[in-house]
C-alpha cells in the first residue's frame, strides 16, 4: 500500500517534486517500507532534495577544529583556511580566491555560548528548534556540566571515523521539549525504524549486545541526567533508550561538507587556456598529496542527520541512487545513478565504495551488525554460491584487530556504529 508524501514530508522535502517522483510503499514485515519511482527517472536526475529533521556534527570532528555551522553543517572555514589547516602549511595561498563561497562576514555566534552559525537565519532556526534547551551559556567549557559529561563519555567510547552521535539523540529530545505540538514531532520520529533486533533473522544490533551493557548503562544514566523530560518518559526507560540508540544507528545519514571541495569543483568548471588549466590542475593535485601526508582521509566537516524520505530507501550492493550534499550544507540531494523505470524500487547503498568491493560474506557481516538485515540484492544473489570467506586484505585487517586488547576491540566496535 502506498503512503502519500504528505504534510509529514513537506516540512523537509520539496513536496511537489517528491509527490510526482516517488512514493513510499510497505513491502513486507522483513524489509518494511521502500521508496518507489512513480515516473521515469533518468541517470543523473535529482530525484528529490531533503532537509533533515535534526542533524549534528560529530563530536570528534568538532574537537579537531573542523568548523561547521551548528545548524546546517555548512563549512565555516574559507577554502584557503581549510587548505592551510589540512596541509599544515600556514603560508599557502590559493589561486582564484573569488571562487570560495564562504562568507565569514555573515557568520554569527550564539551570544550565550558562542556556538557558531553560518548566518543569522541558521542561528534563529537553531534557537527556534532545539538550541534553547541545549545552550550551555557560560558553562560551555565546564567539564562537570551534564551535557559535557555526556559528550565526553560518548567520545571515550566512539572514536573516529564516526558514524553516529549521541548529540543526534539529544537534539531529538530538545526538539520535542521546545515544540508547541510535541505529539506531532514524536509522530515524525516514530516513522524511523527503531528496532534493536531482527528476530526473524536472529540478528541483534552489535552495539546493544551484552559486551556493551556497562557502556550503554553509563550513557543512559548521563543522557537521563542531562535531558530527562516527562513528555518523553518512554525514551528514558532502558528499553526506550536502546530503541533510540538503534534509531540513530540504523537511520542516521552521514553528512559531509567542505569549503575546499567546493572551491576545487568551481576551479574544475573554469574555462581556461590549456597552459593555465594544466598549471591549476597540477597545483590542486599537489595540494591533495600534501593534505594526504598531513591529515590523511579526514577532509570534511562531518556529521549525521535523520531524513524522513531518504530513510525509506532500502539498501542494494548495486544501488540505482546515491545521496550527495552539493550545496555544502545539510541539504541532501538524492540522485539517480542509472535510469529508473516507473514502479522500480529506488535503492541506495549503506556501504561505502570500498566496502561494496568486498566479498559477499564481508558485506553481509557489516550489514547484519549495523543495519539488522541479510542482503538479498541481485549482486548478493548472484554470489550466493561463494564460500563464506573474506579476501586476503580483509583477513589481514581482522588479524590485526584480533591482536589488540579486549578494550581496544570494544572501542573499534564502537567506532563502527
């Protein structure tokens, strides 16, 4: 049965375009819902654009001085500032500075806690939606403030690369606390899958197992101390907290923004004489080599968000759509990777490119532990007769992990939410 893209989506989505392009249908008890095309969609088309209900920058990402708007996650450093920090070269000068789209003169800070925003509009939107509850005022740097204790506990359990954040849960609570229509927001959040286990497949979310009981109990205690609200009593019960934890773990969509990346794309679009083009391309290639030596792969301001319509997309190891963030903020564009026919399911990949290249066995292990299902896409079905073994590279990685202490193994598990 199809679900209309109605008022619950119009809050976040270009509803007119979404209504004409897609519909949400219930598939079965195992897969739940899915997103289906209502019309022909061509490769390269933007299927829809969507804002998250809530989003948050990862805590380690912020601590490592990746400056992002606290509301929309827009990168706040200029392209040149970004390149200097990432390359470790404070004297670096970027050509074509006019191509940088960051406008520091528009940036504003919360007058109480000094959290930064890219504009007055974002500062006001944050205040209206959640920030009045979460603003620490002069206690922003106080390690004994309940919210800072919660952040510190999360960072001690979940190391980079991050894929989830306790602050996404905190913002959900804050949004409901500040909302006039609390029931409506609770209904919106109820649309996300929040099961902690898939009983039919006998799969349990890996971070909700016995080995993490102590860590989850500590997070639950600190979360309750910092944010408890009578209207949300069920979220603060042990099982409700586990469901909330599973909700952000299985539905959170990674968000990446970068002023340097925006500048590079703008440079690529320049029409230049051949010699100038070659010189600019050589400069950019060398810059990325310098950044790789200094910083590695951590280039972007990174966070996570909850998207109502995008969260209806099921996984495929050969996806026909992918999410991107071309506007350097939290606005998600779902783009077609191939032609999609009317009635065809629109699928994204929950795995990154490297993970998709791994063996069927390895892909299934990641999907079972993090998303609570066994994949049966066309690629997995075609490889069904393969032995349940990992590649040599993956075996080496697993061997290295086994050589670590038990505590390190738990930290690695927390890393892969």
